[in-house]
C-alpha cells in the first residue's frame, strides 16, 4: 500500500476560506434563530380619532389628564359611599384637582367644569391655546376605566350624545395611553 | 514478525521536490529547487547561512506558502514524520524537567499529570538511546546545549518515524553526543528510515550521508558526497555569488 502525499502550501488562502465559511455558518444560524424565535416589536398604532396621552398633549393638557385619572378614583369612591355622582361644587370643595379653582388650574386653561346628566364631567377650556376642553365619561360599571376625550377648538359645544360615534362626529378625540417600546426608546414619529 | 516484514513497515518515503519556489515578502528564498530524496536514504543538505535550508524543511513540513510540487511517496501505511529542530527557545528558568518535556511532546495527557503508561516505555527507550536516562529529572534549563539537543533527538524518535527531518542536529552536540547521533543514524539507515539532514559539518556529511544537495537559493549540486564535496564546488557553494552555471556539470 503506497500513497503519494502532496504537501500543500501553507497559506492564508484556504484558512481564510474556512474562517469565512464558519462566519457565514454562524450568521446563517443566528439569522435562523432570530427569524424563528424573534418577537416582533409591537408598535401600537392609534386610531385617527384618538390622541396619544404621552406624545400629543400639551403640558397643561397632560397635567389635567393626569389629575382627571386621579380624581376619577375619588369620584368612584364617593359614588360608592353616597350612591350618587358627586357634584362639581363638592369636588371643588374637597380641593380635588382639576375641579378646584386655583393658580395652577388657571395656568392650565381655567377649565369650567360641569356635570352632564348623560354621565360625564365636561371641562370647558377658557384658553384653547393652552389646553383643549376635556370630557370625562364616567362608565356605568364601577370597575371600568375612565374614558377621557379632548377637544381643541374653541366652540366646545356641550355634547348631546356620549356615544363614541357621535363624539367623533362632533370633533372630540379620545385620549389614550399605551405601553410599548417607545416608552423606553424615545423616538418621534 | 519477520525481519522482512519489519523492514517493509519501517521503510521511509521517497521525497520529490519539483520546481519549488518560495518567496516571502519580496525576498526570494528558494528558486526552482528540484531534487529527490531516495526512500530509505540519508540525504544531507549543505549550504551557507540564509541559503534556504531551514525554509526548505519548513516547506516540507507544510508550513510555507511555496509554489511547485512537493510530494512524499509513502510505501507503507505508517506515515510518521519526526522533526528535530535546530534549537529550542524557552526561558531557562522554566520549571520543566526532561520528563515533562517528553510528556508534553509525546502524549495527549497534560504533562503535569505525569507520564502516560502507554508512552512511558517508548520514552524510556528513546532517552536511553540518547543516553539521557539518568538526567530525566533535571530541568531543561539546567541542561547543557548538547544535552538539550539529545533530548530533542529523543523526542523525534517517538512515535517511531518513517521520515526524520533533522535541522543541524550536530551543531550543539558534544563529542559523546555526536557518537550517539552517529549510532542513531546507523540504526535509521538499517531500518530503512528516510533521513533528511541539514548539516554544516562537511566531514560528517562525507562520512555519513548517502547523497548530498548543495543549496543556496538554488540547487547547486546534488550527488553522492564523494563526488559532490570537491573543493571547487564547495568554494562555489559558500561564495557570496554562487556560480551555479559553472558548477552544474
């Protein structure tokens, strides 16, 4: 049994090829794993009649919106205790923003609050350049979330119908907040 | 096992250098080197420093980006190449004994775990053959140059090679070491091992080699030592401008 062994030149040539092939293999593996197991970045897109509480509100509106959410908890509690919706005047007496009239409420547009029998608190803005008018719809069920709508034009007509379709038709926008990757990664759309 | 079978197993390869070119950077190290080493012969390579002898050996070991055809024709199924380098570079204070060194070279098991039982007899025999058996516990750094060279020789014997590549083995050897080396060479020749041997000592080449190649970038001569080592050819070989044309025939 005899064999001729040819000594191949030592060179970077085939070694480079092997390294490249290995690199390609790793890339292909990584790509496969990412494609199979990767999760899509779920960027929540909001409807055209909605407005993003985090990005699209002015500073004053954000303040009022946050206060409304806090106040809604109080309102819900008061309703459970007394069995009826609290008056705007009594809320103001308790010093509950945004219903109370003080320096900060003035600087935020001086909203005039009123209770609508249809089941909502309406805050009409006195200065639409600073903040729009707010509508806090109190849901029928106690455990549902507050529904806040915003309207920026000066008219701020008292809505007759609190159904979303009617509000949209009247020019109201629903204020929504959602949690997605944009919360931690700041980038503007 | 019969003696004939033993011989056929131990038979070394024939080596064919065909138009080997080697250029490193822009320096041409070897140019059109063509000669062949007969199977089972002791083939010496002589030449001036920087003549490309060590590079030729590295080419043979597959460590150089050469051009041309280099072929080993192995006659048997055993294809072991033993290599004895010119010198070993290491820190003299390195706490490595001769046994550690042999273990590191000859076994897969880490040397600090001691000699493997499988290679122990071979290592014992190799050290005995170069006369280093009684110094096996000495530090490598504490050995003399000649003793270290003997250990390097012993390392080249394990596992039993069919081709031995020696890079100036005698340069560091002392008188006793040279005798050991000559005995080894004699044994290798008897068992049919091919030996490719770089040597400076022309007297030793004349005495011990079957064939000698003069190498100074090109092959200047390739003949049996008695014909090759004439004063005229040697003058040409070791002169600054080798006159290969006049020496060719």
